[in-house]
């Protein structure tokens, strides 16, 4: 497969027509991730209530692959239980690094990113949004454990 084949029309459509959720004024946590390989950057804001992601915002400066991942996340994350999001992240890692299956259900548009598995240098930008959201979730959980312990 040629690198140019990686950028299918569906990838370009998802990236080009992506929802751009505004940054949140009062997030529970924020996380910023940068790909050292390509320079893609994403900063995410998350609000969680009773184990469910209820608000999300981001600022993305990434290639079409990173934009596609971020677009699907932005479209589907609100209303997602934290555990389900962690599973989607694990499925994305498995899809790219272990020839695993793509996430299904409301996350099925991530299937269009399957060809990325052949381009290791593109894995990080594709996974950036998942890593940023999980880092934000970990910050929330850490803060909650301090409150419970304190």
C-alpha cells in the first residue's frame, strides 16, 4: 500500500467535516499530548459525573489521521462511560499494533483507520486523542482519590 492510499476519501471526509467542540470553561481535567514523530498536538478537556463523560472539548492541530480520530471521539464521547472509553482506547491499540479488530457500535468509523497499522510512524498521531483523554481521566481519578483519602 502506498502512503497516499492511507488517506482514503472517508478519512478526508471525517477529518474535513469534523465537529470542533469548544474548549470547556471549567473542565474536571485537561491533558495535552504531542507526537514527537509528526508534531501533532491535541489538548482535551473532560467533565465526568457518576462515571460517565458528560462534557468534552478539544483543540487539535494534527494530520488527517489525528483529526479523524479526534473527530470520531468528539462526536461519540459525551455519554460514554469511562470504562467503555478505556476499552475503545485498548481496542485502537490492539487494532494498530496487534492486528486486532476495530471498535464497533457507535465507534465503528474508527474502522477507516485500520490501514494505519501498516505505518508505524502514523500510530502515535492516530492514538493521540485516546491517550490525552485517558490522561485527563487519570487526573480526575487521582483527584477523587485524594478527596476520599483526605
